[in-house]
């Protein structure tokens, strides 16, 4: 698979850094898109490419979470955009979490 290709704001850190990656990178991407759907906002929309690389990819910044969201939803998003790809849920577990 090719690293560093695609839309930067949806890109998992390991992809942006051209490291090896698995399907868990898609889980990360999904979580950013899901956050955008929930908020009607563009994730990291005000960051330049350089700022995005430093703050999101290297420092681990993530979109803000709404305090009104359920604890389960917050946990789901946080697990999906975990910096460690092995800390992200499998697709079937993500599906179950969304259904609940």
C-alpha cells in the first residue's frame, strides 16, 4: 500500500508518515469522517499542511468532542483515532458500537 496518498485530514498518522499500515488506518479515517457528520464541520479545516503535520500527525491532536455526546460515543471516537493502530477497534466492533 502507498503511504501519504489521499486527503490529509482523513489520513491516519502512520499513512501520513509513510509507515506500514493496515485496515486500521481506514478505521481512523472513518472516525474523522464520522466526526464531521456529527458536527457539520470540517476536521482540522483551519490548519495549514505544515500545522496539520505537526499538531495532528506528530502531536496527536484530534477534533474537539462535544460534551453533550454520550460517554459511549466519545469512547468510540477516541478509540478509533488512537495513535496506536493496534488500539483501534476492528470493523465488526466499530459496527457494534455504532449500533448500540
